[in-house]
C-alpha cells in the first residue's frame, strides 16, 4: 500500500522533474496531439479520488499509464520489473562508464529500490531471459550477389560476443557486390555495437555524423548529463545560451524552446577505421522501418549523414537514436525508477529527430512491379537491387 499523500508527492515529483529537465513536451504536442497540462491534471485528479490508502500495484500501473501517453518519447519510461532486471543484467558492461556506474551506485543498487522491484516481480513476474545469438543475429547469402545480415538488437553486453562472427561474415563475403543489413524492428541497445562491429571494420576513413543538442540543463539532470558530456570530451562551458543564434538552422522551431535552455553543435557519432582498408568492398543497404529505434535509429542517422549505407524502407524510423544518454531518477516514497533524456537532438537543419525520424533514401513499394501482389519489405529490397544491374 501507499498513502494518498505519498502517491501525490511522488506524482508531483515526477512532473516537476520533467518540467525542469525534459525537453520533449513540444514534440509530444506536435507529434501525438498530446495536451500535456490536461494529462497532468487528469491523472492527478485520479489519485486525489482514490482512498487514503492506495494499492501499490494500482498506483504503479497508473503511473505507467500516464507516462505511456508519451510513447517512449525521449526514452521516457517508468521502470518495470522486466526493464529493471534487464538493466541489472547489463551491469558489467554499463559500469564501465562513469554515468552507468553512478546510476548503479545511486539508484539501481539502492536497497529500497531493490526491495520495491522484488515486490513488483513477485506480483508480476517478468520472465526475462537473455536472447540466444542465433535469434538476435542472422547471417546468410540470399543470392550469389547479395549477402544478408539481420540484427534484432544492439545490446551492449553482446558486442564482444558477436564481434568475431560478424567479422568472419564480412571476410567471407568481402567481394559480394551487395550487402543488406536488416534492422527492422531493432529497438536499439548500444551505439557501440554497430560502430565497433559493423562500421569500424568497413571504412577506410573516419566518418562523422554531426547533430545539434538542446537541453533545459535542469538541476536534477545536471550531474548525470555532465558525466555523459565528459565521456564525450565536452563540458558545461561548451553550451551556448543564446537561443537566437539557432535561427541560422532553417527548420528550427524557436517558439518551442524555453528561456534558459542551452544548445551545442556536436560531432555526434564519430567512427574511425580499424585498418587502412575496409573489409567489405561492395555496396551496403540498410533496411529499416518505423520500429527501428534508439541505437538502431542512431545507426540509420549515421548512414544517412555519412553515406555509409543507402537506407531502404516504407516509413521513417522512430527518431529516438541521437541525443546521448538517458538520466535516471527515483520517486521519493514509492522508490519507483524513471528515466528520460535531458537532451533533444536536431539534425543539421534544425529539425527535431524524435519528431520526424530518419527518412529512407529509397521508398520501397508494397506491391510487386508486375502484379498486384503484396510483397515484404525484404522482397521489395531484393527487387530494387536486382533492378540496379
């Protein structure tokens, strides 16, 4: 159980934190038609209408429902037992980084947080388990002239485990004219997965995909944001507080930015070659869809900006790739964890990436050329490649 007073204080803490640190309210209103203030008021009224003692599971699900209206925008989420377990399973990998280590020490391994998620797990078992390599990584030859790689997640803890298998595949198919990398439905993981295992072996020169970062730089996110910035060789002093200077970017929506926000022009993803010569010599196609998200979406953005691969698909990606690390916080009474990005990423024209996503270079048809039969995105991709010859 949780008292109504504590539930309301936790609810208010969540909203105060987001209002001061989360730069996505404008995007949510434009992209999803969300009335943020109405949402805030309606869910608070629901808690006010409950009894003096509230069933904790009911409170937990109400908080999930409220945040769910944002559709994961800016990686905003209330941690579920499954997401908590998943994060704990990645401790060895995540703790290599100053931010990840700080989050474990201050939140994830907090005794009250652990107790809370043990309780939730006992009520709603998550049945989380690691995914076998054979399920997350598919490598084969579709035709004599087309190699195929499908990866359904870029989990950081599998970077080294998958690396040699991927490199061997590139070596075995080095002279095959075409390669399809299929990241449809890939919800992300770590950008280091694709940069180290896919890009680094297959470039001869450094590639950079610049982007703009905008942040409220709120008090509650400053510590974690600074740790993330330091890892990238940046600091608070690198931010520009003059929002008017953003006018030079044609798609910027200055009206959506609030006084006190700051911005920085960042190199974004910077990937250097592992050798003087790329392993794979042919042309690379990236197959993506609207469920291509987070680190996978970042890979699509990198390909778009650098020309590493030609993007094929039927819709834009989810758009939540670039933007750096998320920060973590916990509600003071319930000890529920939540996370969000304190940074809004824009492309170099000033368009919010989470609002529009990454558009394919080639829009794939839904039906075959010479018939009215529906075809899969992969079949359409193969047909497009066949037409190049």
